[in-house]
C-alpha cells in the first residue's frame, strides 16, 4: 500500500552505504568516513511536500537554514523529486520514511541510501 507524501514533512535520519561485494575493506573505511561527514552536514534537514506538487528542502548549515524549491510526482511507492541540485531524483516511499539512493546501480563501489523519517 502506497503512502501519500502530500502534506507531510520528513527529516533527514541517516545515510547508509550499500557496498558492492568486491569492495576492499580500505575503501569501505573511507566510505564510512564520507558517510559520517555527510550525515553531520545533513543533520536537521527536512523535506516538505505540498498537495500542489511542490516541495521544499530546508537544509541546515552552520546555524543558518536554506530553502530549495522543487517539484515532485508520486506513483505508488515511487517518488520523483526535481529541482534540488546534487540530490537524487528518485526515492521510495515507505510507511513512515523515504529512501533516496545516490549512485548508479552499475557503480563498481556501491551506492548511498539517504533516509528521511516522517515527522
């Protein structure tokens, strides 16, 4: 059953790496450092979805907030978000969370899941 994002706000929860099977341990350790850095930088960021198909990403940064306007469409559990630079355009809608995947499925090292929880 798909959950409608319209009228809801989601807060960044965590970034989770998904490594390819043959990635060396050293690369995984470097990846974990990057994930920790990204998670700290994204802390407090929110995504708000309006009923008219627009969305706003509020990003915390150094005690200041920055809003970026976007548009979205939802087809079942698939969410497409356009207009936020350097942010994945496609995500999955879960009961109380969103999961955006950064990186190509064919990437030789892996991908990064950006998880937002419904607030």
